C-alpha cells in the first residue's frame, strides 16, 4: 500500500507536466516587414509581368516563439494557377509560371508557416505590375470608307481606333500615315480622325479608290530592362462615290436611219443611246425630239427608240434631220443636265443591198487598232471608225450587229440598226485584254438582216494590236535563298544566284537586282544576272561571323519591286593551327601534382578547334605522361620522390625539357610544338616562408631583385630620416660648438665591406638554400663630438682592405644573380679644415676613400660565380 500511494502522485505530476507543456506551445508567425521588403509574409508584394521564370522573387521569413525550426508552404485556391514554388526550409520563393498582367493582375496565395505542431496560414495578394509587352491593335477592322467626290478638303471622313492593353505610356497611342507626302489625306495623331488634306479634292473619274496605310504606335516602356516601342499598321480603303457633275453623252453618233417604202407606220427606225457621264451612280436618261421630225417620227422617252408614225408614202421629205435631247432625271424627278444629238433618217425602198461596212475611205471589211492593254471597262474604242449601212428602205434595211470571236471581252453598240449606224465597240472585260496572253485580238462584226427572207449579211474583221503596260511586278523564283560558302573563298567568289522574272515586255520586263540590309556589307549582286558574290576585298571568317542574312530586291524600270531573303552560312575551314602562349615555357612540378600546358585553336567549329596533346620528345622518355585532352603533364605513377628520379637519370638538377605537340582534329590537321622546361621538386620546399618565396620567384629572378631593391630602399629612407632628425636636434641644442672640428681616427681603422652572394641557389638532394654572406661583421663609424675637445693627432694611413670573399664553387651550377658589393666608411667634412687648406688629416681621408673606391671597382669587375 505504501508503494501504491507513492506511485500515484508521481504519475499525476507527470500528466500535469505534459498538459502544461502542451498548453505552453505557441504558434509560429511571419515577420511583417512592409510592402517593399523582400522577406516576410509576401503581403503587398508587387512583381513586374516581365519577371523571368525561375527568378527568386521573395523569401518567406518567420519564427517560432519556442525557437523550434519552422517550415514554409504555399497553397492556392482550387482552380487557380500555380505561379510560385517555395523551398520549405529556406523560404525562398521562385517564379515558376509566366506572368501576364493583361490576363491576371492580382494573384492570391496562401502562405503558411509551421513548427511541426502548429501551422499558421495567411492569404496574401500579389500585384502584377505592367510592362510594355503588348502591341497596339486596331478595332472594327477592316476599314472601308465611302466618301462623295465633292466632299470639301479638310473634312473629316473617318475615325480610326486602336487600343493597347498596356498601361501608362505603353498604353498611349499616336497615329500617323505611312506615306504622308504621297497621300491625299492627313490624320490627327492623337484622335485618329482621318481628313482630306487641305487643298486636295477627290475625283471619281480620275481615281475611284484610295488605300491609306495607318500606323499606330504606343508611347514605349520598359520590357525586360530595355525600352520598347511597339506599333501596328492597317489599311483604310477609301471608296470615292460618284456625284452628278458630268452631263450625259450619246453613244454611236452620228445616227442614221432608213424608212423603206414598205415600212409600216409605227415601225422602229433606229435607237439612240445616251449614258450618264457619272458612271458611279448614273441617273436615268429621258429622251425627246426637239425639232426636225415634222410630226412624222416619235421617240421613246426611256428607250430612245425612234419610230415612224406615218406610212412611207405620206412622208414628204427624203431626208429628215431630227434633233434629239437626252436629259438626266434624278431620283427625285428633277431634270439636271442634258445633251443633244442629230439623227438623219432617209426614206428608201427595195431590198437589194446587204449591210455594208464603211471606213473613213469608203467600203472596208478589215479594221485595225493599236491600243494599250487593260483599258478601263466601259471605254469606247475610239480609234475604230466603222459605219454600217444597208441601202434598202424600211424593214429591208433593218439588221442586227453582233461580235463573233472571244466572248465577254467587248460588246457592240447598237445591236439593232435600221439603214445605217456608227458602230461602237465597248470594253466589257478589262482583265482579259492582257498583252502577256494575247499580243493580237481578232474578232468579226457580223451584220445580218432581221426581217427579210434573204437574210443578207456581211462581216468585217477587227484586229486589235495590244501594247504592253507595266502591269506586272517582278517575282522571285523563291521567297528565300539559302547558300553556303567556305570561309577561305577568295574575294569575288560567287555565292548564290537569285532569279526573278517580269512578264512585261521591253524595258518594263528588265529586272534590276540590288541587295540591302545590315548583313550585306561583304556581298555584291550583279544587277542583271542576279549572281551574289563576295566583295573583292571581303575576307570571310567563320570565327568572326558565320551567319549573314539580307534582302535582295528585284525592281523594274518603273520602280515596281519584290523582295526575297538570303541566308548565307560561312563554312568553317581548318585555317588555324593550335597556338601556345609561349614556345618555351618553364614550370615547376611538385611531385604528386601535375602541371598543365594549354594551346588555343581559333577555328570556329569542331573538330577543327579540338586540340590533342602529346609528348614528342623527352629525355628520359619514361618519366612523364600527358593527358591527350586537357594537356596535364604528370610524373608516371611509380615516381614518388626525387630519389627515384636520381636513380633514373644523372641529371641532378631535376630539370627536363619536354617537347609537347598540340594537334587539332581538322582536315588537313595542323600542329604546333612547344618546349616545356619542368623543374621537379618536393613539397618540403614550401615549409618555410623564405622557401615558399624562393619557389615562387625561382622562375622569375627579376621579381626577387625587385623585392630586395624595395627592402633596401626602405632601409635607406629610414636612415635618411633618422640622420635628418639628429641634425636638427644638434642644430637646435644650446651647447657651445667648438671653433674647430677634430677628427679622431683609431690606429687600426677598419672599413666595413659588405658583400652578398644574393639569391644564390644550391641544390642538395632535398632542398634549396638561400645564402647571404657578409665579409665584415663590424662597422666602425666615429663621429666628432662638438662638446669635447680632443688633441689633434695626425691620422695614420689606412691598412689595405682584405681581399673579396668568394662563395665556394659547386659542381651543380645554381641559379645566380649578379653579386652586389660595396664599402661603407664614415665620411667626415670639417668646415674649419677646409678653411685651413689641405691638412695631413684631409689627405689621409682622401687616400682612404680612393682605396675604397678602387676596392669596390675591383669587386664589381670580378667574374660572377
């Protein structure tokens, strides 16, 4: 029982502790660092729509109050596109889907942070900012405008509208005409209102349709860091509407008619035809007889048919001259303008004459005309002066006219003739009158009587010789041409021939070729043959530029042209050999580490620029291996120390000259060799700072000289500064300076000579040493003290200097630097002694200095070891 009572409180306390621990767990939370922060909870984050996919755009950042590690997550509403991904541990948010502000300008994302027990989620809204990635678009196209020809100049005729989905300057649009100088129109650049240019009028009879090219350009804006301006073009078709401003005109004049003796009263004699001069919207024609009929003839008001209203025996005259008026009647019934024609009617009898064709010189059955191709439809062939006549009277002189030959090209007017009429040929199909299809058009005019039993008839041949016009555009045999040319082609080499044809004749059919474009600088084109060739001075180099494209233009003499694009590829030729930086190179190889030699081949393509390396010569030949692809040279695997190398060769300085070949894989193949001097050493050389310095400068002794010169310069500068400070201190001292300066020399003056065998390398079996030798360890420099009086003692002659010390010579020559040697002796100048002349002490000093200079010159002139 005691044990049970002891266990129950412990269990209870444990449960309470667990509950308190659970209740004390706090949820993690995000840092809210503001709208412009790049880390936090992504609230009010804004991204430009041209942000590249894969960009790190934000970092989710939060913490847990208990300090537990947190993870991050992103979620989206059902059906929403996933634009971002997040690294759950680091919180780095990456754009994984392309943004488009015009489709979705706000993105809702649910961000979450979790400490493993609690998860906190927040819905944030990300703003997509605009970039100038949209071009203007014209609305309600195509644009077709109907404009009356009498519209005043300066009038507004149409408003063009284009929209740009971008915002700001990228969404603003300005308008302008593509060919403003050749246009009869102007446009307001801001409103898009199209107007007739001031001082310009439209004329239906001269030009029925105008094509106006409109350009809409946005205001530009940033896109992926660059300022971009987009534009769009459209064509406005302006159809000019005809206005009643031209009087009617009769067709087939002069008019001749015949009344035969057997003609019945009320019979039709002939028909006159008048057309409204305004062919766009012609008015109806009303006919009436003004005078000359004397009550014997009448005319149909709408048909123009003239009929005899009396029997032939009641006609008092043989010839009647009747004046006919043709008036235009508007849709409102108003008579606007009119024209007159004279109709001659003869009274005849008997049917003994067939219809006969007449020309300007009498009877004729062949008529010829020369005209240009593609005349306007409805045009009269005025060069044909044809009259047809039947000398009979009445019904015997009535006959029909029709054309026999190619159908649908022309029509004849009138189709029914009584006695005589002027034959008019009218163009009905302009497109069929094509010089490239028919050089000559031939047809017949058939005149056959209608109401006679004899059915007399006759024919006349009409021959039309067509003249060519420039109605065709030169056309290339292909929209683009692809050519390849080797880069070693000499200047003036033919590359490709382009061909364009123009079916027009004469000069209009001659095609002139030209090229233009940024890629055409190295090329020319023969203006007649179309052969494209390189400039005489051109040097093609695939390593510099292997792709060229430009445009060729085929143009006739009137400026009509077409374009084709030319793509030229410069084929790489193996015209470069591999090149080393230096033909003789020196490298230091530490045993166990490779050295690398590299050659560059300037050819543009593989395999011409792939380099293979090989060792051509080495002594001994079994020491090195080279990687064929990388050029890394290393010792063979069994060589692990300098001792092994010494066993292989008697060359104790461990320097080899290796001839390395670099060879490309082109055809033919080129190769280059270089001599590589390899100094082999061990890693022990790098244990001390001096050894490391020596190893670094061993291949460049001038670097070591420069460092030593710098150190010596600093020492000299410090010495000068100390001397200057001591001079000024003594000068400012309050001590009394003696009248004379006494120079005291010791009995055995010993000048100090410093000699250095500088940077001399000796090569024992395991290391290199740096040797500095000093010939004299003592330096004697006596200065006169201005405050102590000395008894002047004449100085003794200095002893001769000791011979120079030479470094011992070794069998293995080391790398050597010229020896620097010199003497340093105190130099005393006493102003009082100068005043007294050349004393014995002064002479002794001069003698000593002279000997030291001779010693220094001898040391400099000695051979270097």
